[in-house]
């Protein structure tokens, strides 16, 4: 009888030990996964570094992105983001590249997700894919309006609705967009902050800004955000001006302003001189942001490494 009891006790101990092992393994896995959440990284780091890429439309352009990732990876970015095309036109490629960059380069990824042309079913399918691949970071965006601007029949009309929906579907770390000079469609800077607060109140945890070329706009934006009661960390979006005509097209789309003094410096310059001026200006811009305790620098790389690399090697 005592032998039977002894064997039973040993079996219980083995079961208990195995259960503890499984629980510890799950806890460790969850801990590691949680460490990759951008909201957690921003809590524990003084300043983050991140890069934005977009899915190449042509196969011949993929090598450029591969080379860019290989070179910029040496800076140990806290995360990288992968964009949607206009109107979600590269949705499938965005998902594929998000998974590829995570798997092949072992980088912490954040997928851009736009909602204006999406259904709840299509969002659910994306959520399922991200969950299966242990991807928790999403930048929730409205996306570009349709040509007729008619959004009445759409399931999602605004970014805050997407944020709210994602929060109800899983434990995602959700970023939202901020506009230092105000969103082009916003009637005022004050109203723009109201819209931002709606996204944060819906579950947004951090803010990544649109590109800007005058730090004064960023500092004023941070002040407006703090006055509104928003506590979410703000990451500054950086894009150096390397080609005046190209950047003027970006500015038209996003509503940013190029300082007149910088425009004059760039006018009638060769490509080489424009590059040097752009790198020098962006470097000074980043240094001033760092000196004023910016929470993070997010580089819009346009899938090229040269400019970002040349700026980063000059930073403290």
C-alpha cells in the first residue's frame, strides 16, 4: 500500500513539475513577445530609433530594399514599419513584407493598416494573420479618401473607429498618426488635436508624426498635445530633403511646410549639392530634437539607406 502511495506521489510531483515547466515556458514566451510591443519599448527607453519601408511594386526594386535593410539593421532599430499604398493598394504585399522582414531579418515590425476601404471581415483576416505570426504592433490609419469623397456606406470612416475595433479584437500595441502642422483636412489646429485625442481615447498608445522640416512646428504640436491631456509618447517623423522637386510633391500631399531659407539654399543646385545640404539640415534638425528630449526618431527611408545612414553616423 505504501509503495502504491509513494508511486502516486512521485507521479503527482512529475505532473506538477511538467505543469510548472509549461507555465514558465508560456510566461517566458509572453514576456519576450511583450518586450517587442512598441508601447512597452517607449516606456522603458529614453529614445527610440525606427525606420519606415514600403513594399516594392517591381521585383527589380526588391534588391534595393534588401540592401537598405541589411545596412540599416546595424543600427539596431527598435522597430521598423511597413506601409500600405494609396487606398490600401499594396495590402497583400504589406502583409507579405511584414512577415518577411520579421522572419528573414529578425526585426521588430509594425504594420500600417488603413481602414477607409476595408471591411470588418478583411480586417479580421489581417488580425488573424498577425496573431498567428506573433505581431502585435499596428499603425492604425484612416487612409486616403475615395475620389468622390463619399464614405457614408463604408464600415470604417475614421481612424479612431479602426483603433476601437482593433482593441476589441486583441491585445495590440497601436500607434496613430499625428500632424505637427495639422491634417490638411482639419479645419483648425485645435480641432486636429481633438481628432487625435479621439484616437488615443479609443486605444491608441503612441503617436508617430507626419514629416516636418521646421522643429518649431513639432515643439508647438507637443505643447498642444500635452495641454489636451494626452499622455501618449510622440515619435518624430524625419525625412531629409534630397531633391527639391520630389519633396515638393510630398509636401503638397501631406501639408508640411519647407522653410523659405532652406528652399533658397536648394534652388539651382546640383543633385550632389542638394544631397549635402539636405543631410546637413536633417542632421541639425535631429540633434535639436534629441537635445529637447524627443521620445523617438522615425526615418522615412523611401527604401534607400544612404541618407538615413549619413544622418545617423553624425548623431550623438
